[in-house]
């Protein structure tokens, strides 16, 4: 991935602001994870100094600077494929596995244990679980439905796009949860899901690879994953691991009732093995 680059007006900055700018330039890839308190501590200046820095640097605040970094990181599908082909031409399988390990390691750093536990609790308590998984993420919704169905938890998959989404959303209420995947940018469907949550009262769980987005601020629970660099091939390995982790955690939380469902499934397989071979 091409290195991100920003230009700051160093000649118009105080010594303290120059120190902040120097730190940011050298830490661009980590800035999305920092708040103003973090930056102040690492540079050795006051939080107020960091807050005043953004206007001099040409931004409204830290949030607007993070949004600028996100926009700089956007790339086209063609460029992403060119990058992955270039990196994997010698040994595609080995390179892709290595990249997936990096994604998983980064996800392990990003994921909030508290948010994950809240997601498990919300899904366990939900009367109905709705899942919105557009495009390539549709396989993740099918995986979640498959895993949870086995332990007696029904999942309702919503339409990926368009007004058919409303056919499911009209039934969602205060006792329900809507889990949705939001990668790359905020979709019209995500906007509808979040807007309707305020009126219908259901809880929202967002699984995203974005570091800065209004969706993050507006969702009840956020699980942040890594799918690779902005201009690289985007892998679903890390989101898939999170889906499996949610399923395993829910099975553990349900205890005996979940185990009974699995035992019954095993019994049915044995009973009908001759008619429905595995």
C-alpha cells in the first residue's frame, strides 16, 4: 500500500504544534486509534494544545482529520486486485495465508472485549435477530444463521439492498437486534437501519473495518475488524472469525439447551443416515 502523506504548515505553527505535527506525520497509520488524550500524552503537551492544533493544521477537529485520512485511503477494485496479484505472483496461497494472519492479528488489537461481550448478551436476550449483509458479506449472514440455528436461535436475513429491506425492518421492535456489516462506506440501507432504530427501539450491532464513521457513533455496539489495507484485496477471514466467535459464545451462554439441540441433531443424523447420508 502507498504510504499516506499529509502536509502541515509547520512555518505557521508554534513549537508545541510542530511537535504534534511531527508525531502525527510519523504515526499516520495509528492515528485512527488515538484520541486527543492519547496524542497529548505521547507528545508531552496538554490536551488543550492538541485541541487548538487542528485549526492551525487546517481541520475542524481530530474527527475531521481522521475522516480525511479515511478518504485518502480509498482505492478502486482494479487497483486492489493489481496489488494482490503483484504480491502473490510467486506463491499465492502462502502470501494470502500470511496476509490473513496479519488481518487476524490486527483484529485482535482492534476488537473491544467489552463490546464483544455486549454483543453476545444482546443477541442472547433478543426475541428476534435480523442480519443485514450486503454484497460479498452475504456469506457471513448465512454462516451466522447456520451456526445459531443449530443451537435453537433463529436468524432472519434481510434483503441486501433496496426497499425490500423494509419488509423485514417493519417487524423489528424493542426486543430485537439488528446486526449489520458496514464496510468501506455508509450505505443507504445502513442509514435506514440506524434511523429506524431510534423509532422502533431495536438495538444495533455493527461489524465494520472502518476506524472513523458516523455509523460507529450511531450504533449501539461496534465490533471493529481488519480486512487488509485500503488498496489491498479485502479478506473476509477476520469477520468470519468474529461470526464464529459470537456463535461459540452464545452456545456457551445458552448452556444445556444449546447442547440438547446439538445432541438432537446428532440423533436425527443417525436415525436417517440411510436416507440422508452425510
